[in-house]
């Protein structure tokens, strides 16, 4: 009788421990990875959706200042840069997730955010520098793809 009570107690305790460990794994590793993949998807969408805007920077005039596609693209890129840094800031157990190369390290997250800000700022230009700014914007796009491992439909 006493052996069966001890066996049942250890079985229940084992089940509780397995449940706790699996919940910790879910909250610390799986949910942040799913959130990061969702954020990567949003960045990929914005890069493809706004490609016509950042690949053809326009001279800054009163007309382009109020141009809705330019304004929307700039807001989207800046918002995504903020979301990326915010995601990294709130991420618990960064070392574990980075060690398994599930997300980029802090330096790469900062670089990716800088690229997004660069795209947000690179939509208008002086008439003489549009070609130079276009190259810079395309480099930002390519750097983002490399840093975050994005598929941009060009491979």
C-alpha cells in the first residue's frame, strides 16, 4: 500500500515537473521565436510592398512632402525599426536564443534597425543625388536580407 502511494506521488511530481519545464520552454524560447518570425514577415512585406518607393527616391519638393506612398513607406520603415529594437529589448533569455542562432545578436539587430531607419530617411533627395541614394537604399535592403535572413523573392 505504501509503495503504491510513493509511486503515485513520484508520478504526479514527475508530471508537474515536466509540465513546468515545457511551459518555461514555450514561454522563453518558442513564443519569442514565433514573434520574431512574425516581425521578419512584416519587414519582408514592407520591403517588397514599398520597393517602388525606395528604389526610386524623388527630389524633395512640397509635392513629394505630401506624397502618400512616400509618407506611408517612411512611417512603416520607422515603425518596423522601433518594433525590432523593442522586441529585442523585451526578449528574456537572449543569450540562450542567440547561442542557438535563432535570432541575430544585438549588433545585428541594431544594424537591421539602422537599415530600416536609413530606408525611412532615404525616400527624398536632392535632384543630383537620386542615383547615389538609390544605391544606398538598395544596399540597406540587401543588408536587411542578409542580417535577418529574409527571402525577398529575388533568389
